[in-house]
């Protein structure tokens, strides 16, 4: 099963700021990779935030285990 680096972008709504975040996942295909990345992000946020994939890239074993970041967010202001 391949490894993926998935960058997600939030769908800013209401009072929430927009964000980008990157997750490394082990999945059978890109659809499963996006689902796993979203689940990890929602668990860290503690809420259900709409997100969409910004980029999906298959990576090697070394980058999966040692690539950075593992968690965290880059926030930006969103003007309605």
C-alpha cells in the first residue's frame, strides 16, 4: 500500500479562519488518502470543518516516516 502526502484547505465559514494543513497517510488510493487525512485533521481540531484537498502526492517510505509536518495548521483570514 502506498504512502501519500495530502494538503487540505478548509472551507472557511462563519467566524472560523481558513487554514491549510498537511498529513501523511498510508492508503490504497488517493480517495482513501484524502479520507484518512480529513479524519486525522478533524480529530485534531475537535470539530467537523469542511475541507477539500489542495494537493495529493505519493511519497516514498523515508518521507512518510521522517517528513514534516505531522500536524499543525497555517491559518489565514477570510473575507466573506
